[in-house]
C-alpha cells in the first residue's frame, strides 16, 4: 500500500507536542516567521500540512525527528533507540573511526 499522511492525526499530534512544550500557536508562527497564525491553525485542524521546510524547522523546535511529527498509514519502519543505547552506539562508532 502506498504510504499516506493522515493530516487530521498529524494535526492532533502537533497540538499535543505543542501543549507538552508549553508553546502557543503564536510561538510557532513567530518561530517559523509565518505571516499569520492561520497556517498553523490549518495544520492543527488537519486542513493542510506544513511544508517540508516547516516540518524540518518544527523538528528542530520540538527536538524530535520529522517521522515523530507525522502520522500516516505505514508501519513504523524505524525503531528509535533509547538515549543510553544511542550513547553506546555513538561511542562504539567513535572508537571505530579512531582505529581506522
């Protein structure tokens, strides 16, 4: 099946993330330097999606991968590791690079 983004669920997820981080629609609008808050409300209501540039910026603002912002119909093909696992993997690769 062709993967499709669910705009409604993505909007709900964006709202939840904003609420968890204490960010208002105005905060997001100003961070993205949008002309008005209307675009953000359209995203939150599932009427439209942020552009890839805005998704990229939102991932930086929220400190999470774009795939964690977007809801769709595909299975999660990427298994994210815990922080401790990532630290161990990073340390391992650093040792490999120094040995090479």
